[in-house]
């Protein structure tokens, strides 16, 4: 974070991203995933849920003018007056948090969550916390008559809580950290109204209007905080040269570390490097985007030694990003997670398959944004960007006068003092045999590449900003599936024809380019990835200091 991606993307981002681990794993629509099971468990075992058996009484009402009096006494709620007034207007000013003169259970549940916002990864204080506590837990809260201040305090606190926990930081803040995906729009007034009308006997509570990864990360936040409170995370020394069959004191340290991180379930006192330990190291490596060779090399040990407090910051940052995503989508869509170097292909929030991608280098960063896939271009020309002409092609032309012919390029004119250069279609074209266009102001698109070896690297930030796709023919078939004339054979021929052909898709496909450095996979395992563009720390500082704008 979407009622399935966030069900990275429902607008209420379109599920952006239920981000799973692995390539080419199929998932049939309607299949119950372990991640969804974990979500339901997390929601059920949540501190306590706000949705549930709310009051739908209509007899006890109050004078609408009392709202103005309340806000005058509690001016911090002034930004929410319109929402509060609209909510009660729909209810004809009937009390919402009382039934037969008594506070309903959900009043305490809301107060509990408002008072424990750090469990949501939020460090922003809500207004009047002591007043809320005194109203909820004071002796006169047992009175048989509704208290108007308590009633309005709870509703006002709900709108504050929903803005912090469901919507997150302001649009200006997300843009300041280079997040240009569209922010979800939800009517929290309608949502609260629905919750209050929801009968506990009618079925399970409503899901919260937030990308489903949020609850999964929240569960791991609690787990990592508990681990940090009881463990000293001392660095494991070098295990250079250690291999299966060896015995060493450092091996028992690795066993103990992996046990605490739940990658290993065996004997932590044993100092022999056996197959069980090697498999545990592989699991750890997969969760961290490393080459899964099962050996405790420098890169693997470095990830094992990352302080828990840093991991906690990483989880909190990505919980905030989940708040910015849509709640669900019912269409086909594509989602690229930049730090994961993966493209995920969905239908109605059901993951169909995934594959490796190559993204922009740190100096040519791939932008976080949304687009609509409209065109497939077979045997494409490559219109060489001015920056590449200036910084790369011209210097090489000076060294090698035959550079243009050697790279199958042509000069078609001059513009802005530079030659306009195209690379002809063909197997050596930098865009490969097919490209995928979703018009945008960042000049970013997906494409094939002749440099296939790069997809085998564990870190794949090599491009000038565009996204190279590891399985272009499979993506082409997916995008053209609504036109049955595009058979696998016809697609192959078009890709190898050597003549550019532009196909307009019958249905546009949403594309979400997102940035998550912590996420859970379909096996419920917490994954971490390197912050390749150094995006986490700025956001973490704003969250933990409470200085971020909401």
C-alpha cells in the first residue's frame, strides 16, 4: 500500500502492489493465499478493531448547534467540522457511539488505537489525548445517559485517526520524496457511516480502506520491536571461506541469528555447517534479494548484521507508502517494484506471474509514477535521447568515425545543436525486439533488451531510467490477449520482422511504478531490499520526528 493491491495499487492506488517473491509463480483468481490468511488473522487479532457492532439507534439525538460549541472548546478539530457535520446530518443527529445510554465497545477500541498510534508506525500526536481518556474512562462514563462531549470527541478523533492511519502524510509530502503515483481518495465520512450501520451479526467486519500490505507490515513491526527489546544485535564476524561440512564458532552465531529471524528452526548450539543451515541461509538470501547460494558471504552477513532499529525504520517507512496506495482494482494491471527489480502482472488483484526487470541507475533514476499502457511496438526504432547523444554517442563518434554504422544507427537531422540519431530495428537494437508504451511526461517505458545477462544479476539498476523486461514475449502475449489473432507465432514473427509496427491495445492497462524496500511475499515472509535511490531516510526522519505534514 488497496481490498486486494492496496483490494504498488481501490480508488477509492488501484491495488498497487501486493508484492510477492519469485518469478513465474502462477496464482488462480479466487485462490486463497497465505498472505490473505495472515491479513485476516492480523485484522482479527489487531489491538482491537474499530469496525463491528456499532450503534444504529435513532431515538437519542442532540441539538446540532452543540457541534459549534464543541469545536469552539476544541479548536484543533476545526479542519474536520465539515466532515463531522455531514456525518451527523445523514444520521439526523442521532448519537453514534451510544446505545441505550451506554458507550458501545468500539468507543474503547477507538480510544485504544488513537492512544497507541506508534503501533501504526505513526509518531504524530492526536489532539486532546488526556481529554479523550478522561471522557472514556471517567466514572461518569457509566452513566445511563449519553454525554455529548464524549460523543463528539469520539467522532472527531475518528476523523483525525483516519487521516493519519488510512491516508497518511499530505500529497505535498509524498511529492517531496519523489512519489508521483496518484494518491487514493476515500470518503472517510461515508466509511464511518458504513461502519456504524454495520451489524456485527451480519458478518465479518469491513476491511480498512488501506492497501493490504499495511496490516502484514504492521504485524512484523510489532514482532521486530519485541525482538529489539530483548536482543543485543551484535555483529557476526566474518565467515570468509566457511563452507558446508565445516565446523566453526561463527556457524553457531549464524544459526542463532537465523533462528531469531525465523529462517532457521534447528539446533542453535551446533557449530557444524550442515544442509539444514545452508537451506536456512538460502531462505534468508531470497528474502533480501541476494543470490541464493547458501553461503554466508560478506553481502549475506552484512544483511544479517543490519541493526533491528534500522529494520524497524524500514518497515515504518513502507507502511506509510502503503497508505498512499489505492485499495483495490478489478482490471488487469502491471506493477513494478523498483528496489525489488521485479515486474508483477495482475488480474483483479490476483497475481498471474512475475519476472525480473532492470531499472535506472542511481544517476538515471526510474520515476515512481502511474500510467496507462496503450501501445505495443514491434521491431522498434530507438530514438536516442539528447542526453545520451551528447554524453555518450558524440564522444564515441570522435574516437571511432564508423561508430554510427557499426551500431546500425542513422542521423536524420539536427536539433538543439545536436545530431538527431535513430537506431534501426534489429536484434542489437538497444530496445530489443519490442517496447511497451504508456505515454508519460517522464519519457519512461518498458522494453526488451539484447543485454540478457543483466537479468541474472541480484542487483539490476543499469538502465538510463526506462525498464527492461526479462520476459518481453510473455508480456506481449498478456497485453494482446483480447485480440485472438495475436498468436505466439505471429508475435514471434513481428518481433523479428525488422520493420517497426505499432499496435494499439484494445484495452488500456494501468501501470504502477512503485518503490517498496520492505514488503511481505506470498509465503507471508518479510522481505527487505536495498534502498537503491536513498529514498527511505528522508521519509523516516519526517515520520519519527513527527514533523511530517499530514
